[in-house]
C-alpha cells in the first residue's frame, strides 16, 4: 500500500509536473515559505530516486508484451506494470530485493 502511494507521489512530481511548483511566487509567511521549500525538496528527492532506481536491467518480455520477473520468472501483473512501468520483478521479489538492500544499507554495504 505504501509503495503504491509513493509511486503515485513520484508520478505526480515527475519531471513534466515540476512546473506546477511555482518558485517565483513571493511568499512572506514563514509557514508558506517552509511548505514551498519542503515541496521542492521532496520533488527533487523523488526525481533523484526515480532516476537512481530506473531499471538498469533489461526486462524479460515475450512477443506479446508480457513481462516476466528476472528472479522467479513469474509473469509480472498488469497492476504492477501500471504502477511501475519499468518493473523487472514481480511484487514479492521486488519487496524481497528491497528488504535485502535496506539490510545491507543498515550494515554499511552499498551494493546494487
């Protein structure tokens, strides 16, 4: 659920929507300034995240456009492909890989 929300936020703040963040507005209220700065910071972070996590692996696709998980070879669901168009792993394998990456990060290991 949280991943879906995060993906929706990434989509919203994608490069084509960055113009929605009006940085030229002359704000005087400290709360408005802080909110604008936070929104910009999040948008930039999400763009970096999207760029860094863009699939660097070629998807396993058949002639009909079906995509298969690189780890378990199961077909990647249409829902997952809609949520993450660059997905090369099914949801369970992607979750497992992310958990492994987070565990390595906590241990100070920075592998892909």
